[in-house]
C-alpha cells in the first residue's frame, strides 16, 4: 500500500501563509462528506498546523502504511489525541474503507465526548455522522460514522484502525484490550493498532505485540513551564489550598488546576475555597473553584474556553490524566498535591449514592427507613432490594422522599439497567427473569461482582473488623452504615468481603461491601489469570 502522506488535503496543507482571501479563492471539497469547507475549517487548520504533532504527520502515515503497530508518545497539548485519529481516518479513506473504520478508546466518558466534538469541528463534519462517540448511557453514532470515540467495544470486525489513547494508564480493561488486539492482529493482517502515550513507553511495552520493538514516534513537547517543589510541614491538602490563595493574591493571570487524591478531597477543597473567595478584596478579581470529577458526564464546564474576565478558575480534580484538561488553554498553574499519594492509593469513581443525607434530627428516622431494605448477603444485595422496590412503586419521586432515597440516582440506575439489557440483546445473549429469592441467583450475582471487582477484596485479619486490603495492603474498617457496620448490629462481621469503594482520606472505610468466601475469590482469580496468560502471553494453562 503506497499511501500519499499529504492526504486528500494535500493542496491545502502545502499552502503555507495563505490568508483568508486566498483560502476563499480555492474551492476545496471535504473528502468525508463532499461539501465545501467552511471558513471555520481554515481557521482551525492554522491552529492545527502549529501543534507539535503536525510535524510528524508524514512519518506517522508512512509508518502506519508499512506495519500493523505504531506507538506515538507526546505530552498534553501536542495534538496527540485529536490529530492522530483524524490521520487514521484519512488512511482508511485512501482505501475507501475496505477494511473498516477507525475507533479510538478513551478512559473517561467526558473526554471521549469532548474529543469527538473537537475533532468533528476540525474535520468540518457533523457530530454523530462522520465523527461520533459511544459512552455509557449515551451514543451519538450512525452506520455511516467513520471515526468513533468510545470507552469500549467488544466487536472489532468493522474497524480497520484501533487507537488506544492514554495507553500509559494501565488498567485491567486496557491490559485485556491490548491482549485481545495482539491476538486479533495475527488473524487480521490488515488491522492497524496505534498506541498513544503521554510518556515514552518502556522496551517491554514496545515489544508486547510482535516480540520486537514497535515503531515509536516522539512528538516534540511544548515549552515546559517552571517546576517548583514544596516541602512545608503542613499536609499536602492544606499546602495546596494555601498555594492557590497565594497565586491569586500575586495578581498573575491564568487559571489553576489542583490534582488531589480522592473525590472527597475535591468536595472539601471546593467548600473551603468558596468560603475564602467571599472574603477576598474586590480588586483581586473573583476566585471560582470548579470541581471536576472524572467519570461523571458534564463535570468539565462546556464553556471552558470563554473569556472569564477577571475571574480566576481553580479546577479541582483527582484524575491522574492531564489530557482531561486538553481543551482548557487558560491554565497557567498546575498544583499536583496527589502525585505521591496516588502511587499507593486506589481511587475508584462511583455513581452517586442512592441514600439521602438528612438533617441531624431526622437521621434516626432515615436510618430506620434504610434498614427495611437490608439483605443478609451484603450491601450490593441491599441496593438490589431498593431498586426492586423503586420499580414496584413505578419510579415515584414521593416514595423516594418518604424513604430518604435519591430519586435521580435511582433513575440513573434504571437507565444503566436498560442500557445493559440493550447490550445483551444486541450481542444476542440470553436474558432470563431474575429469581432474587433463590440461592442460585445469589451465587450468580456474587460471581458477577467478583468478575469485575476481584482486585477489591479484603480480609478481617484479627476478628475485630480490621480488614486487610489484598491489593495495596492497607488496613481499613467497614463503613458504620453498612449492613455489617457498627450501626447495623444484626449481622456479624464476615471474614472475607468484596468492596466497591475505599474512602481512604475521609474515614478509611470500605463502602458497599458484600460477604464472599475464599473459594469464590480463588475461583475468580484463576479464571482471570488463565485469560491473561492465554491472551497476553500465549500460554494455555490447564488443571
């Protein structure tokens, strides 16, 4: 395959320095939809050509044409996540999409949406047509979509190029995906796999797919700012907030981003900075803290690029991914308070709780209402009881208020259930009516929980409620409001539990826990390890 690295835009890309008048004299048709390019396309094209990634386009296209695997490394604001997928779409267009289209995986749903919107603008096409996205509870694609940004898709027959963005953030999902791609590449010589990383990958990652080093393209990073280190005697959390106020008092322009450790710290920091903002002198301008929870749709303000005048925004996040803020060019200060803490703490992002927090005088009444739904098998089964009752009462908001339950959270749970059911029907898996009272159903639910949360298991090491977390070896306690917690004394403490969340910085508690047996845990581990050995290392383990 001899691919022209200048692409269908070759005439445009070779016209350096042309103004708007010269562009308007050239009638160029968009190769993806057949319509003339709009004026905004040329404006964005100028911006794209200033990105470090643009200089590597010819090298990337030639490498993609010659081999199945390409690795591209580059920091944020190099154009890595927005430009590479577009070039892959041009690669597929050159062969008339004979082998399929392009799919780009993302870790965070909001980033998939933001990138799809940005790329659609740069390609001068409509979102949902030539460029689309598919994330939990939201799909914006058609059968004609040639470039998709999505979090996951088990069916890859319709794809010619698979772009794995943020490959440096190793998770169970990304490891499994790369193992599957390695296996599929052997069966499909036309398949192309592109890995995008923020840092330079090691020799093992480069040699993962073929045994020899895959081609590596390094993008030139933008000019780095000044890096300062603080080692004050205060805790990292207080030091970070104090530094935010010092920056604001200095009068220097630009927004601030603060990387914290957990979602709880984001909320606490937001409350503190909001109170401090009210007492600041008016001549300093306004201080606006903005909580950004990765994994929650809409957490990054849509108007991130608008002029805020004298208002300084402070973005508070626990995401380890700097690319999450790729569209916010106004950020001038980065405070990474959670860098060292994140090395040892597992941070989980969960849906909003379905339990409302009432005023102090109503806490006892709310606790008694919640206890009516308790299930002896654990908190996950308690949540199932709540959902069953919610559906029985026809999703009525008044019923939720009477039992101190969050109506919007239960509606979200209902939407997730519908989405999962649609997925099962689409891939033609059998769906049976749940039998909640049967032992078989209980065992199946626990197996499903362990399949997804086998790395979130803890054991009571001394019989007094001190749970040793198996993965990162911390000791924590069960949350008091759990079925097994101190405020629910009906059930004894189980020896082994599976938990959904570890609130490390707030109260060091395990939240939403379910009792399991060592045998169930070992069975889940053996299935996962066998899968990894087969798909990642090509080793078949038999009993």
